[in-house]
C-alpha cells in the first residue's frame, strides 16, 4: 500500500444524545468521510497523494465537524458537505481553506 503525501483525519466520534458537547457524527461527519473520499478520487488524488480517514475524537467538539490534515498540521472546523470540494481542491493545489482553519491555542494557554 502506498503512503500518501497527506492524510485527512475526519472525526466521526459519536457521543450519547444530550451530551452538551455534541459530537462530530451528530454534525454530519460520517457523510463527510464518504464525500471526501469521492472528491479525492475524482481529482486523482486518492491512490497516491491524499487519503481521507475516519477517526475517533479529535477533541475539537466545540468547532463542529472537524478535519485534521497531516503532515501539514492544518485543523479545520465547522466543516459541512458544502466545504468538501473546496477542501479537496485545496489539497490538490497544496493550499489551505483559510475560512475553515481553527487557529492553534496560544503557547502557555
């Protein structure tokens, strides 16, 4: 199996109904995984350049459905199905979808 240049980890963690944090799965992330896999495949990226992977909790619940792209350490939040094409296009071009970026916390915070 080839290594990819980038891995898109899409949180699909599911918490019990009523949890105040909610969960990415409750915010549509399971469908995001399917759509992202298809979008990367359509762009010819899925077999060599990028892989979309479902993952458990990324501890970003307050930001809605979230994606972490490695090795770039890019963190996206509040991702919806409408954002999939923009993210896939950005991965293809080596760019970042700035409007979705969650800034890292300040050092020492």
